[in-house]
C-alpha cells in the first residue's frame, strides 16, 4: 500500500485493495447481526443510510476533481458502515449522513481517496458529529425495555440509558452480567459491544492478513 494509508493496521502486501475491502465488508456484516437482533431492523436502515451518504460524498468529490467515479475498493461503503457501527442504534438518520458526508467530502476526497488520507475518515466523521451533537452520539437505547426501535420513525421518545463507561465516570456501578458483556447486551455504540463477535471479526481479518495482529 502507498504511504499515508488511512489505516495503519492494513498490511502492505500484493493482494488487491478490493480484496481488503471485501474482507472489511464481511467483518462489518457480521457485526450487524447482534445489534439487529437487539434493536430491530432499524440498525440495517441506519447502516444503509450511512453507507449511501458516504458513497454520495465520494461521487461529489470525484466529480469536483474530474476523477473517474469508481467504488472498486469498497472503502466508501465500509467507511459509511463503520460510522454507523460507532453510533447508537437510535441515532437520527441525518446524524449518520452528516458523519459520512464529512468523512467522505472533508476527510477523504480532497486527499485523493484510498491510500492518501492522513487519518481515518470514519474516525474523523464520528469526531465531527460528537463535537457538534454530543447528546445524540452518547444517547443509547435501553435494551432492557424489550422494545424494538422504529425502522424509520423518530426515536427521541425511546427510553435511553448511560453507557457503562459514562456510569463509571459519574461514580455509578453498572450492573452487567459477564454473558451480557460477551454478547453486547448493554448500552453502547451498536457495533462495539458484542465482544465475542468483535474478537471473531478480528481473528478473521488477521487470518486473511488484512490487518496486523498488533
């Protein structure tokens, strides 16, 4: 890979960028399973909106720079999906779209795309919406309520809870069972709580030599 690759974890090797994009896509699709079971189909809708917004940003940048529009490496899609994974399942669609457009138009496109970005576009997108709308980024749906999130509707009235780390910062003791920690049945960004699935995805990417185990 060229110098300045947006992810320091990507291993320099002969396999195509598209192959690595496919590996990331598989891992992200696996990460969608658990939050979809807990929160309902809205998870899939939110992820689709985020990925579509990132693709839109990529097209805008390509047109502005007079470059050929190509998604062969799949990174615009995986970037949008990664952004969705770092948001609560109840996040408004416009919030995910704003993060993805920032990642694509500001943090990725002007630098030439894959292999040239000085930082991770998905992280930049999340940092942007966290700075602008922290209350929405850190408002997590209460899984103990047993309710499923509306697929397209407003989630502002849905019961929310603090994440375990936020509770600890306030001097509270989160009551989470060990199995809940393993399967992600607690409040947090929808793609970051299921420890077992995350470890499995990490192992998959390591065995595929898409990332460095370190």
